[in-house]
């Protein structure tokens, strides 16, 4: 019986699901159940909670988000390049290295700026 | 054709079942590199963590359940199974339970591609490395869903922090293993281990190793990077509103992740199943994995927590630059003609 890798993965996940889903059902059936206002309140270290938690939060993540979009795509291309590195003639590898340097230079400048002005 | 029309007899069914259960594939999936292995190891790691942390802090740790308290995880599991599952009234209880379940499924999935010995792997994938990273990158979204679904401020903040941290540290983690891919020219994890026959990758890729280890610490949300569940700030982070079996699954998922990340470090940098003596290969692999996990636990016992802005800044600027520097070091290694040592 030879299976495809993905079939084996799905079989594995399915067996794991069969193993842990009954635990959840068991816990649901066996556990005590009781409702009261204090128990059903969200945990806020003993304070009375003030409504929904789904509000706006200030996270200051925007510069990182831009960098993530760039480097997430680049990382995937880098993997294909790395796989073919020794197979390619060096002149073509070199072009990609130049591209990497172009990518790193602004990053280094951003690092320098952030160290200077504490933007982030 | 005649057989297809009639139903199979009872004996045929039994023999088919026996054939499936005793087949190598089934045993691999259920017993050794598969389910039983990871669940037992994750349970053992919870015990190991408590014991090692206790030793670091000059305590004794769990003692009464079995020898050296080794049955403590089972006692904890049974206790949690009978605990009441309390979900806040504003929370989405079904979503929370579903997410805890899927967290466990995601945490266990990378084991499919990780080789525990020569040929002892559930699915020998040619894109094993990409598969493992793809599965790991599913974590943040599920964790954010848990934080959002529990509708509690601590959970939501923990989920957001976890998302940012894991997304940020994914990039250095990917780029730090690029050197290995360049040296071996393959993404198959078994081939990567075989390439370390002479020298482990921890030596030529020492920069990548440091970056990868740091990024793994951040991905695992462990001290010094445990911002998402910083106890003094956010009670238990995104796990605050999980309880009972849902908490157990989330907790087990975190330790399964710890085990599999240690296994990944072993595979990529520490020679996988290779070892100097004629000890069976899986023994070497599990031994190395537990040593790496113990080091991660000892780090938890001895370091303080970093601040959240420093964490993100260090991840994006320092680690990313170091990972890119590692690529250039690898290029120089290959240009010097030293890559024959690791070529498969």
C-alpha cells in the first residue's frame, strides 16, 4: 500500500482528530455546568468588566507590515533561487546577489534612522 | 467482478483489518514517529519543564505521582478533563473549542515530514521544509481567532501580540535556513540529514543556527519572548478564557509545538539521526530533540522578558540582517568550493 504524501498527511490528521475530538465531547458531558453572572463574566483580575473587548487597539505595527509584505514574497523567491544556486552559472547567481544588496541597503538605512530618531 | 457484487465475508474483513493494522505505514502513523510518540513526548515535556524549572529555582518539582513525579502529566490531564468548561457569556464557545481542536491538529502536522531515522518518516516529502514552514505559519491566525472569540481584553491583546510576534519572526526563520538549502540543493528533510554525514550544519551555518534558534524561541512564545502570555501583564494571554478540555488541548498543542520545533532544529542543524556510536537512529534523534528542548526550558528559567517594541525591532532589523548575512557567508563558502562536504 503506497500512498501519496498528502494522503498520508490527511490520514494522520484524521486519526488525530478521531483521538482528540472524543476528549472534547467527554469533557463537555462530564464537566459540571452552572451559570451565574459572576462566573460568566470575562476574566479581568476581579474587576467588573466593561462590555465588549472587540474595540480598536493602537498597535503601531504599520512599518513592520510593509516590511513583511516585501520580505514574505522575497523569501519564497529566495528559496527557489537557493535550490538552483549551484546548478545556475555564477553570472546569474550574481544578478540575484545584486538584487539582495539593493534590498538590504534601504533596510540598513532604516535601521540607522530608527536608531537615530526612535521612530519605531 | 463476481467478488465486487457480493459483500465481503467477516473473515475477509478481519484479515483486511489485521493487514492494515500491522502494515508499516499504519504503525508509523499511529505509533512511532506519529501520534503516540508526539502525544507522549508532549506530555513528558510538560513534566520535564516543571522538573527542570524547579531545579533551576532550587525547588524539587512534582514528586508524588509515580517515580520522580513522572505521572504528573496524566494526573493533570485527568483533572482537566473533569473541570468545568467556563466560557464567558460574551465569548463564542463553539469557536473557542473548534480553535483549540485545530490548534492541536496544526501543532501535530509537521511530524509527517520530519525523519526520525533513515526511512523512518511518515511521508517522505520532497518539499518537506516548505511544508513544515507552511504549517507553522497557520498558528498565528488560529491564535488570533481564539483571542477574538473569547471577547476578553486579556485574550484579545494576547492574540494580537502573538500574531505580530509570530508573523515578524517567520521571515528571519525562513531566511536562516536558506543557507542549508543552497548547500544541499534540496528541500527534502531526509536528504538534508544525509548531507550532514561529515559535518553538522551547526558549524558552517553558525549564524543561521543562532538566528533560527532565536526565531524558534519567539515562535514558541517562550521566555525571553513570551509577550503573548506575559503573566504579570496579560494573565495567560490568549489562553485566559480557555478552560477544561479546551485548555488542555491548547496547552498540549504548545508542548507538541515545542517538541516538533526542537525536532526541526535537530534535523536541520544538529545532524538528525546521525551519531557516532551504533545506537539505533531514532534513539539518537529523540535524545538530541530532548536535549534541545531542555536547553529551551533552561533558557526559560534563567532569562528575563524583553519589551514588546524591542522584540519587534530586534526581529526585523537585527535578526533579518543576520539571516541575510548568513546567505552571503554561504555564497562565499560555495565559491571557495567547500560545498562538496555537504552535497548529497
